[in-house]
C-alpha cells in the first residue's frame, strides 16, 4: 500500500471486457488504478475511465502495446517513479487470431504469442524487483480453458494460454519467499467482445458443452481475480483457478 493506504493496481487490457470489470471491482476498495490499453480508438478506455471516476477512485489510462518491451519498461518506470510501488499486477491483455494450423501464418502466431504471453513476461519482469523490495505483491495472469484442453483453430491462442500456466507456476516458486503470490485465472466462455466475434454455430457448440448451461459474465471472472489478490487467498500461489461453468473439470 502507498502512504494513502490504497493499493496501486495495474490492469493490462483494462479498457473493456474482463479487464474493465476487474478495474470496477478494485474500485470498490478505492485502489489507485492504472489501466493499460492499446486501440488507437480510445473510446472504450475513455468510457472505463469515466465509469471509474464516477466511483471516486484515482485512475489513469495509458496506451501501451504490452508486447513491446521498451514501451512496457517506460510505463512501469513512470508508475514506480510516481507511486513508489505496485501492489497488484493483472496481466489481462489478450487477442485472438483464429485459424486452423494448416493455414496459420507466422504473423498470426507471433502476434498472439507476443500479446498474450510475451506481455506477461514483460510486465511481470517490470514489477518484480519493486515487489521483491516491498516484500509483497500479487500477480494474476489471464489464461484460458483452452490452454488446458485445446480448441480447434486456436493453436496460437491455446499455446499462449498454456504458456501462462507454466510461467505462473515457475515465477510463483521463484518469489514465494519474498511474500509475492503469483496465480492465474482460466476463464471458459465469457460474454465479451472477444467471444461476440465468434460465429453463432461455434457459440452454440460451446454452450452445449457447459454444464451450467450458459456463458460466464466478465464480472464473475473479476470476482475471482479480486479474491486472489485479497488476504482471503493468502495461502494460494502457483494456482490456475478455472472459472468456466464446468466446461473443464
Ligand atoms: P476483449 O474484450 O477483447 O479485451 C481485450 C483487452 O486487451 C482490451 O482492453 C484491449 O485493449 C487489450 N489489448 C489487446 N491487445 C493489447 C496490446 N497489444 N497491448 C495492450 N492492451 C491490449 O477481451 P476479454 O474477453 O475481456 O479477455 C480478457 C482476457 O481474458 C484475455 O487475455 C483473453 O484471452 C482472456 N480470456 C477471455 C475469454 C472469453 O471468453 N472472453 C476466455 C478465456 C480467456 P483495447 O481496448 O485498447 O483494444
């Protein structure tokens, strides 16, 4: 916590979808929130900023490509200089470039691996020294059920999300003695712009496989992220928490 007693929370992909809901959840405790987004059309980020400001929290948004190391280093250098600490990092930014392996171009592979996985390395490494110095911190990265079970057309995406699971477990082991907890959340089929882009047939096929019989809401994922970063989860590290309506058990 900083001198005001509020946590400094950085959320990548905080402009919309799950990231926006995570930010709104942290706003309930009056955290200082830093949103990271990418789209040059900043309307989603502006909308999220307005929603958070309505709640009276201190919030700022930065347009940074989390897959670009230098941009990430500059962002976190600036945050650490101004706030002196980062208490929570939520590695949530993610993209899809779906197609069958037979047709998958190197560009689609690299884009997804860079935005979904390399970004987690970039951002985590950018905060870890500060967290070690603080002897506290929580890192939660957004994996996916398909990192566990695979999915046709998502070789790049599922590889990136499985990579997050391995990364999480390794870093959790490396920093546990310093009071830092590192976990991942693996959502199933959640109602956001990412899944809205899927063809109706694919959506129906997914729905048929979900025991709870419906898509998840981004708020339901945000609750778990928030809980993982709370003292109620003080004995959890290196875990992948599945939030998927039973799609994978
Ligand atoms: P979404 O609505 O598509 O939002 C993606 C977020 O990532 C946006 O805030 C976007 O910023 C940001 N982003 C994309 N590329 C970026 C980059 N290069 N640098 C910085 N930010 C970038 O996605 P979502 O459904 O909320 O998903 C959030 C996370 O959960 C992702 O990692 C996704 O893979 C994972 N997940 C989602 C589902 C699901 O069913 N929705 C399931 C499992 C896992 P802009 O607004 O600026 O573009």
